[in-house]
C-alpha cells in the first residue's frame, strides 16, 4: 500500500494542508522478491489464500464477470501475460503518465500491477496448450497468477505516489479526481491500496467519496502496515463507509508487520507470503495489506456479478457478516468483524441490510463539517417573492373600555368615609388624654429615678444592663 505520512493535521480547519504519498506503509518492499518464470503448479501451490479464504469454492457461484473494478494505484501493465484482456479502460490522474493509465509511474511503479494480478489475474496458457475459454478450477488451470475475480474487468487509474510528482499535482488533487473518474466510467468496486499515517484526510476528498457513496460504489482500502509506520489505520481507510482490510499471517493471526489496527477495520485477509505480477511479465513475492485489499475487492466483485442489483451497503454487509470471528468477540480493532470467508459471502443466507455497517460519509460530513460556511442563498427575485414565515406569537389586542361598576363605586366611598370617622375619633381621644395628664402627672408615665436603665443593642439584638451610681 502507498502511504501518506502524517505532517500537518488535516481536520476541517486545515483543508489546505499538504500531504505527500509514499509507498512503504502497505507494501513491504523489503519483502519484494523478483522470481523467474515457474511452472503453473508451483505458482498455484503458492496462492494459498485462494483455498484458505474460500475463493475456489466461491468460484462455483461467480468469477466476477461483467463487473468493472477500478485500481487507483501506480498504473497497471495491461500487457502482462496474466492480464491480457483484463484491463478495459484507464485514466491518468497524475498528469505524468499516459492517458490510458497503463504507464507505471511513481517511486514504486510495479505496485499497481502487483495489485491488479491478485485481484483479477487470468493466468495464461502454456504455449503448447490449447486456449481455455474460462480460467478456474474446472479443466486444466492456466499458468501464472489467478486473481480472486478472474473474469472481472479492470480500470487502471494511475497516480504518482512516493516521490515528487513532475506534473506538480498533489494527492489532494489526484485522489478525488481518480475516484470521480472511476465512478463516472462504470466502476462498481474501487480498490485503493494506498493510505496515510494519519486518520484524518483533506477536506478536498469529502465530495469525491460522497459521490462514490451516492453512486452505489463499493470502496475497499488497505489498513496499512506497522513496519511502514502505520501503528493505527490511516486515511482513506478511516473514511466512513469504506471497507477497510487488515492483514493476516500464515496462521490466520493478525500480522505483526503487515497490518495495523483501528476501529474502522471491517475484515481481515492474508497479507504475508503473497505473489503478484510485475510490469514486463515477471512475478514477485511480497507482503502487506496492499495485497490483502485486492483479495477482498475481488470478493466484492464476485458478489456484484452474482447479484447485479445488490446495493453497496448489502455487498459490504454480506462480506463482514459472513466473516469468521477472530480476536475479541464481535468487532474488534485487529480483525474487524473477522476473517474473510469468500465461500460464505457467496453462498450463505444473509439478511438484507438497509445501512452500511461501516457507516456513511454523508452523515460524517453533516456532523463534522458543519462549522464550515454554508453556501450563499440566492436573493429572491421580484417574480418569485419569498412568503413570510408563519407568526409564532398571537397578534396583540387592545382591551375594550368598560363602564365602571356602581357596586365598586359604593364600596370605595364607604371605605373613605370609614377612615375619616376613625381619624376623627383618634384625634378626640388624644385630646381627652392630654387634658387628664395635665391634671395628674403620674398618668404621663413618669416614675421616680432608680438609677437603672435597660438599653437595646441593635447590632447584636442582645439586652445589656447599664448600672449607674445612685
């Protein structure tokens, strides 16, 4: 798998951050070994994943006929003996390749051909043998590499990865352009064996992956490799709705070097001791989730060939729901839903899914890009006035004037007269008391001086006795 190293965080506020593509993260180049031509039996014996992952049994149902799979990579050598007739179209998104996407470009130009042969290699008949119309387990198998979907058609979309692109186009331009072209040219499955060392992706990718989702296209991406710097899954394998593939060793355990981990992993497939074709007609042994990805993408092509009307959500659900559980029970960050079982994916009775079990980029954009400015709303024209919004509060009303009540007036008058009589009585009583006090001083409240007075302390509300000398 090609890798995008983490440089600057690529959140919603950093859409212009540059990211450079490298090859090391998902293609273990140290394990790439060019081999001379060998006998058909030798190559078939080394393709252990065809039997171990249930592919040969799945061929009893489908071989991928009629399905176009786009390989967004470094370009495919369509002249490889095992790819004759497999590549039916292509495009160069790098600006540095050939218009048909079949020129191998970038720092690892062999990468795309390795992926393509594992996905849809058709093998080739020995010179002394008569042609076989349909490769597969029936009859005499051909020489060379047999892909998982040997009757699928390939679209080669070349991108410049791993070094400075002579054309100057960055991955922010190449990847969305490649995805859109693949969708517009009939791809029902897209294989992306490239990735980054950061889970975030440029905002420039949003619209292209949303476009693929809306057009019902299955996108399969590599989780990345620890040996290549991916301790965790990186974009685009973190994009919701993408079927992310982790890697297994020969014991069907999560590969230490040729895999990664993360909550976005959907399924695991073989990633070690793999074989693939090289530009020019030779072969190589290699490893990495770059090779796991075309195995799963090939199974997606088998399903779409068997059930052409099946939605992308159902295709993905069929693959993950029939996977053999591994690791922690249920979905886990090493195996996802489990180990790929191609036979079950093609033969099992799987309930119809209404949603993608791996999420949706549309919902992610709605939630996480909501802080972006909304597109300007065009001003209404005179010919089409905008109606006013319905009022949310009742209209204000003016209370009607009423004649005063006679009963209320009588009560008011009685209250006033009563207070006047009471006031006069109080004045008269005070006058009588003053006259009496003038005659008898004792009635005025005066007492002989005892030398004792009680004072109230207003601050603490406590009583204090003040004793004075007598």
